C-alpha cells in the first residue's frame, strides 16, 4: 500500500510537460492530400481550401453510401 508521503513525493516529482501523444495532429497522408490540393488550387484562401477539401471528402462518402445502401 502506498502511503500519503509517497503519493505526495510522486506528485512533486519533476516531469516533462510534453504529452506523449498530440491529439490534434493531422496524419501525414491527409497532410499530403491537403498540400496537393493547395498547390493545384492556388487561388483559394485557407478557409476556402478547407471547405473544398471537406466537401470533396463528403461527396465521396455520399457516393459510396448510395452504392452500398
């Protein structure tokens, strides 16, 4: 059984503030697709690029869903 002194000692131990996993990192495959679209559609603003990218993915999902269902 761990005593209260040991718990306090563990809580005060120096630790790295960096998390092991970054929860909001874009996977490399997805990042490459976004960059490819950005290089193709150079006139789009970042917001328009994001909307275009998500709309294309949604359209693909809807097509696949209509085929399967």
